[in-house]
C-alpha cells in the first residue's frame, strides 16, 4: 500500500508549508521565554519534526527529522525566520492557530498512513499518527520547562488529532480491501484534514473544552452502608 499523496506535488508543498508553520509556532514559544537564536532554531526543528523522529525510531526506519534534507532545512529556516519576524507573528493569532491546526492535521494523517504502509496494525498506526502530530510540541514544551499544550490547552487538541488518525486508518483499510481507489482515498484524506482543522478551530472559537472529572459531593466506600 502507498500513501495517497506520496507522489502528489501539491500536497508535498502543503507538507513543507506545514513544517515551516509548525516550526514557527515552536520558535515563538522560545522567543517569549527570551532564549537566544540557537534555542529558537532548535525548538523550531524539534516542534516541526520531533514527532516524526519519534515515530520513525519506533518504526525502525531512518528518522525524517534528520534524513529528509528538504524538511530539515525548512524546519531550521522557520526558526531563523521566527527570530526576525516574531512581533508580526504574535499579532496574527488566528492565522497561526489555523496553520498550527493544519500542521497537526497533516501530520496525523501522514504519520498514520506511513505506519500502515510499513505494515503496522491499525491501532499501532493510530498511535504513530498521534506521536507525529503531537510529539514535537511535547518535546518542545518539556525542554523549555512549560506544561505541554496537550495537557494545558483546555480546548480540543488531542481529540481532533485522534479523530484524524482513526479516520485515516479506516480510509487506508478501505483502499487495501479494494472498496475505494487511490483518488477517492486522497479526497477522503483531504476531508479528514479539513475535519481536524475545523474541530480544533471551532473548539477555540466557541470555547468548547473536554470535560474534566465528574463533580461528586459524597464518597462511596465499600461497606459504607453496613457501617451505617
């Protein structure tokens, strides 16, 4: 099985844009911390490609974060750019939020599909997609001593990525079994990307959050009724 967009020039350009934007989002976190340009570039690289490195190491293939020259240069360039244009970027909150959501969606779909291509089970592939989409930000936040966004952000962040990974598994399985062809697979993967982005942005726009622990006014312990 092949990833539907593996040989699609347009979608490969989108992937480079996603890496660049994701790197800028990562670099902005270090700018706010007052770190030097070396730290900014490293944070950009790790945010953009760290999830892919985790995925590829676990899958036993050369990590894209150090093996793909084009993507590595793009990630490093995003850090350099962030060091110069960070004031303008900070003013474009919704634009950066949208680009970050797009990068997360693309990485979720691409990471899941790559794992399936290498023979992983559906469940393993979904986890690999999650690592690809969220791993870079987790590494970045840990390095700069910040609560990871996957935990700190009350809006939907993990949920859209998980939905994207599960949908991708289903789409790829249908292609494997001949239910749909590659063109339909690509169209459905694009729909999945749009769905993930929409879920993320709508959760922020309308302040939709994942519920926390259920409020309880009394603790019920084993044998409590007998003691009464």
